[in-house]
C-alpha cells in the first residue's frame, strides 16, 4: 500500500493498523504533512499547519501505544479543525483579517477532548469569515474543491471538507449553524455530521448564533463519524447548554441491517426548484439500496420547509452582531464586505422581526417533529446539485437584487439543511454518487433528538453496499 | 410595505455607534428592505399562533424524544 493509499484509508482502518503495529502514527502524520505541502497551496484548505507540534504529538502517541497505553481508537490519528476553535498558543482567526494576529490562550473543549483521546492535531482549516458566508475576499485564499478546483467547496466549513476529501488529514471538525458542515460535505464527497443541538460542547468555539450552532466531524465514512462523535459528545461544565444525556457507543449501532427502520423521504428535498434531476436520481438509487436492506421507505411532506429561508437571517444576524459588536466598533474595515454588511443588517433589523422569526421557527420545528413521530429518519438530497462553479459575489445595490438572492428561485443554498438546524435535530450528509461532471452528490439523513445512532446506522448501511471509495485525483 | 431609506438606516446604525461607508450603506439598506419584505412570508407560517415555548428542549418542558 502506498503512502497516498494510507492517506485515504478511513479512520476505522487506520486505527486497526495502528493497533496491530502495522502503521505508525509518526509515519501517518508525515504522510499528511507531505500531502499538505504538496497540495495545500492549490486547495487553500489549511490556514495554519502545526508540523512540529503534530510530529511531537505523533511521537508521543507512538510511544504510548507501543508501551500498551492506548487511549482510544483516535490515538495517533491525525486531524485538523476549522479555524473557529481555540487552540492554546496557536493563531485562531475565524478566517478573518480582523483577528489575523489573535493567538488563543486555551483549547476549546472539543480540541482538548480530541487531544486527550490521543489524536494528533495537524492545524487549522480555512473557513468563510466567522462562519457566515459567502465571504467575498478570503484573507487566506479561496478554498477550492478537490474534485475540481474551479468549483466551490461550499461553506462555511470549506477547508474541513476539502482537507478530508483531498487526503490531507484523517478527519476534521467543522461548525454547522444552518448547514455549514453538511453542505461542504455534500459538495466535497465526505460524511459531515451535525449532532443534536447541545450534544457537543461549543466552549471555546467562535459563535454565529448560539441557539443553532453545532460542532461536528467530517470524515470518510459514517463509522468514522461515529468514532469521533463518541469522543466529542457529552456534558461540558464550560458549556452550560451542553447536554448531560448519556453518550452511547454509536459504532456499536452500525449493524449493516435496517430491519425495523422506517425512512421518510421528504418531497420538498427531492423536487425542483431546489433539487435537480441528478441529485434526485442519486438519492433514489440510494433509497433502493436501503429498501433492500430491510428499511420501509415512504414519502412525507414538510410544507413549511421553504419558509425556513425567511426565518434564519432574522434569527442569526441579530445574534451574530451581538457577539461581534465590540470588534465592529473597533475595526469595522477589517471585516470582509459581505460579513460586515450582513452584520449591519442584523443591527438594523427590528427586534419584533427576530421575535416573529423565533415563533416561525417553532411552527417549522413542530411540523418536523410531527412527521418524525411516524418515521425514524428523514431523507432527501443534501444539496440540489453538484458543487457549482466558484463565483465571486458583487455588491448588492437594490432591494430587488437582494430579494432575488435571498428568496428567489435560485436561492437554493441551505434549503436542504435548514429545517434540521431550526429543529435542533441530528443530521448528516453521506456521499451517494456523482453527477455528469464527476462531482459528488450527497444524501441528507436527519433523525430524532439524540438518535444519532439511527442516523449513522442508515448512512453506514448504505456505505457498506457501495463498495470501495472513490477519491479525487488532485493535480 | 414601505421601504426604509438609506438615511433612516444610517441613523439607526449611528445611534448604536456604527459609522459605515456610503457604499456599504447602499447594500445594507437593500438587504434590510429585502428582509423586511420577507417578514410577510413569516406571517404565512402562522407564527403568531405558535405557543411561546422555546424551540430547544433543554430550556423547558417541551423536550420530545
């Protein structure tokens, strides 16, 4: 097996090889650092690479494992985190010029938990500025899709998805407010999981909107996501919103069979204008596979789903400007144009509209929960098409332009992921095929509160039938 | 519904201490008016009839699993 083959192995296989002494954490870390050096500049996936620290951590992991002290399945496994999560002594920018020299004085809880589990931190990953998107001018370069560098990665966890797809790390962490893990995962052909809101601590993570923000893993397989989530999940005294719900052995639920599982296929996630023929066909193919594994598949409707596009901005923007206010007053010009104008919209929105949006959120949530009383998971396309071409947004000067961009027929970004976010449900995107241009397509699976196990079970069962993985050839 | 003007938006922002350049103000005003137009769509979700409980389960008796 070549070094490049090892780089693309799932976490579950790497950890088995490490356990058997067939793969060294130092060797694996060196492979990724070499690949980052080779491809990093073209893809702009990383912001900061911690080569020396990573090699030191890998040597320590190797020594501990050799002496019989194996901390977890993640021990010796290289990972990277969205440049949104604090790392002690490391520059963490939020993808913003305004924090270009900000060095964190502590680890975010999720970073600390992964280090404690023995995982090897390679560095920080590129992101849309402060996780809002779309960023007009990326201070650390525009992230590019490994499947085609002229296509977008999606956002805001752009580097997190690109790095896993390109074989620059085994897994990554991203942040998801209304789809920022699942969208990039779909466009880049990796698994991206947002757990139940409150399942994973947000301590030490730059916020966007506190009642929606989630941290989660991007991985090569659902089993890998299960292994990482097991380490991340659980109450954190530093995050009072984190849940005390017991953390199950997610990987143990991945049996490959779907007997007794009922899947609701969401019509609003499968039809125009939000979903194209290729994305629909790919998901329908996956559903046939799931049916063959014993799942009952039936159609369901979420008529309020499209209304979510009117709800998220009045919820998110006022919340975000509350966090950014001190920095905006101090260094407004250091923010990207797209970020700062949207934050100012949040500052000017009437408070009554935010309250109205919160109530509308309840009606959307109630609709989703009622449908979930009759099915175990909700499935649909994770995005309406393969990754679109990179585009560089320009100034909006009229209300009509803004209405078209926010609510018009072409405003499909986020449609497939927002309802699960508004309801706080666990959800993931799993690759389910390719379009005619060879770009990945994703299937979205959402479940009941704290039922990540069934969400992962469905994705894993599908993956088992899919055979060997296909990864991009990077020039 | 009536749109807000750039001058009105500038005053609202200035009252909070924000001084934004003219080019930004045009875009902020356009985007704000678009959002305000979207509030009519929120009405169609019957938001006013929603019970005033928080959507997120750790904060009340609405936890539903």
